[in-house]
C-alpha cells in the first residue's frame, strides 16, 4: 500500500513564485515544498518566465541543480562543525498535492516561521544584529564557494533551525536560489567566475534591501 502525506491549506505557511511551502503536519522542524502547477504561477515576462512557459522542464532542472549543489557542498564538508549557510534538504515525500521536497524550517523563538530579509528590509526593521547575521552567512557562502547567483532577499530567512537538541543559534539561512539557476550554465565553471557571480548577486541584494555592499571586505553595511 502506498500512503501520501496529507497537506491541508491550514499547513500552508508561505508561497513563493515556484513553490508552495507547508509545515510538516507532525514535525514543526520540517517544511515541505511542493512545486506549483504552472497554470497557477503568475505570468512572468522576464527571461526565466518565458523559459518556464516554453520549457517547464527547466523548473525541474532547477530543483535538480539545487539538490546537486547541496550534495556537492555537504560531501565536501563532512566535518561535524561545518555550519551550512543554506537549509538542509532531506529528499522527497509523496503528498496529496504532489511530490514534496522535505527541508528544515527556520523558525522564530516562538515557533512561527522566520521572517525573510526581504520582509524586514521592506518593513525597515532590519537591525544591526540582523546585518551581522547576514554578513556571517555571506562570508560562509564565499568561503565555501557556494553557487548562489540568485540571492533574492526573499530567499534569506532569519531564525533558528533545529540542531537535534532543540532550536540552534540564531542565523540568516539561504533557503532557495542555490545551485546554478541559469538555463544556460554561464557560471557553473570555476571558483573565480563564481566569485564574480556572487559579487554581482550581492550588489543586487544591496540595491533591493537598501544596504551597501563592500566588495573589498565582502560585507554589507547600512
Ligand atoms: N527553510 C525555510 N524556513 C522558513 N521559511 C522558508 C523556508 N523555505 C522557504 N521559506 C519561505 O517560503 C518562501 C518561498 O519558498 P522558496 O523556497 O523561496 O520558494 P520559491 O522557489 O517559490 O521561491 C520563502 O520566501 C520564505 O518566506
Ligand atoms: Mg524563493
């Protein structure tokens, strides 16, 4: 007998462009991301939007790239003290609304879903402490040469992840947009070209959050 996990609208916590995000029905430390059917996606007329309409398989390719980047990073860092700047990914679960990607949740201290960098920037509630947390994550992205050329402010979430023994330290976690997201893999090559891509991405992130990016120190400030 096969059984699928039942996700109800009450479990829905967030919705991105591509994916609907649900709390796991019995485990708050986990989220389930389900790809939205393409008819329910807002029509986008930029390059990626057009590619999605014509080649829906590129969306699947993005997921595949995200997982392969996750594998590359984790297999390259077996040391127990490694603190991944991106959310851990635990594979797939069958759900009543389709295939779900199981991932860890980033939560506020009260157990609600953490806020994104985008939401905090928009509400002008980004504190100095938040900027320190963002800088710590950015430093780990550069140090580990992570392919993340889609650093959108809504893909960073502030909060705590479960460390197996309750909520871990507060951090700013990259929850989406890693792996080579381009249909044409312009930046899937070397470390040097990846750094150029990361730098461009940080400049864009600064513009979108009204922060300043310092490319010499690889840090953001007000
Ligand atoms: N691991 C996570 N912890 C907390 N919130 C998350 C997590 N992953 C995603 N979210 C929330 O869900 C939104 C959409 O998820 P995301 O993975 O970015 O989907 P999409 O591919 O549609 O952009 C994010 O902008 C964020 O608000
Ligand atoms: Mg996203």
